[in-house]
C-alpha cells in the first residue's frame, strides 16, 4: 500500500513537471524569445534549455517552481493588468517628434535640446520616436552613470558593442567607429544628470562623425550648457545648440487626447481628468490613475467610468499620504 502511494506521488510530480514544461514551451512557441524567459526567471539560457528538455542532471524542482511562478505572474499581467491604450499622439508628442526628426536629419549641424517639466510626455515621445526610426539609439542617464566612463559604457551597450573597453579613450574610439557612416541619432533622456565633461565629449563626437544628438531632460540640462557660475567658458557648447524645444506644461489638448484614448469623453469625466492632471500637467500621474481605475472596473466586470477614476485617484493619494 505504501509503495502504491509513493508511486502515485511520483507520477503526480512528474505530470506536474511536464505540465510546467509544456506551458513554458507554449509561451515560447507563441513568439516570446527563450532568452527573454531566461532573463525574467534569472536563469541562463543553457539551464533553461536543460530544464525544458528534461536533461538537467540535478533535481529540477526548484527551477520548475520558479517557472511556475513566472507563468502565474505572466497570466496575472494578461488577465488582471488592463492593457493601456497604445502610444497616444498628442500635440506635445508631435512637437517632440518634429524636434527629434530635425536632429536626426541635420546630423552634425548641432545639438538639439528638448527640455521641460516632469510628467509632460517628453520621455514617452522620445522612446516612441526611437522605436519607429532606423539607426536611432536612446540612453537614459542616471546619477550612477553621470560620468564619462559610466555613460559611454552604457552607450556602447545600447549600440551593441561587444566586449566594450573600460578605458575612456578606447571606449570613445570604439563608439566613434560604430557610429561612423550610420547617419543615426543618439537620444539621451534624463540628460540633466550628465556631468559637463560628458556633454563636451558628446559635442566632439557629433562634430567628428556627423550624427544627430538630442538631449532630453528638465531645464537644468540647458542651464549646464549656457551657465557660467564657475567662470567656465561654455561658448562652444552654447553655440552648438541648433534647436531647442521648451515644454513648460502639458497642453489641454494632450489631456483630451489621453482621455479619449481611454474612452472617457463626457463632460463629468473630462472635468475630473483635467483636475487630476492639474495645472502642472502631470500626464504620468494621470496615466497611473487611469490604469488603476481600469483594473478596478475590470475586476467588477464594468465599463470604465468616472466613479472608478475617482476611486483610483483617492486610493493613490492615500498611498502617498501613508507612504
């Protein structure tokens, strides 16, 4: 009797393992890259292959459990997290597009600067332009890569340079060789994090090989290029700015476009949407609110309405207060 129960348990465990393997294989067959599954489960591609093919020599239960959790999380994203409208073209995004296109086609004629308040849609527009355009690379600066070596190594990774050198001179040389003749555009988002020497090196890079260069960030990025508080001669940088776009706040038409994308068009809905976005034009805050509101509506099996939006906004505000 004990032996029969043990065999039954073994069969059950084997069936479960095969079910997990088959489910992951089905996801991969649907078009998801195996390398993407490996990254999202913190496995190497070779380990994942062994687990899926049943050739892993050690007990696979731990890794199968990880894959099962990954499948459950993926299902939750598909069923619980509403799909936001695809990129919404707004008046501001069109302005950003036009400015970045100028930077792209003008190549080495000068640097382009897109600056403005947080949450007005600069970053999303820049990412969408890069997605649509050939030979366009976007790097998001941050405090950890604000210096020359850190930033240019990040740029090398974005450009697909394998085994990029860790020395400044060799690294910059490798990047120049990769970009020569591409007629491409480099977009640096959050560029206000960059140290002045990085901006100077980018200016030289653009001059030498004739590529487009766009700096996107808050007004500090332009201030670094024209300010003179440390008695530094910045005339070379300032003279290289061929075009700049300043976005101080989101436009009413931008908010209208986003509301329409979520199918919120009544006067009551529009009034609430505009009050959430506020005078400073926090499109990011509005997007978070609408996504949560859509989750609430979806959970109740209802169409998204102003009541769901009010509830989501109140919940987000409470989280901020408690946090």
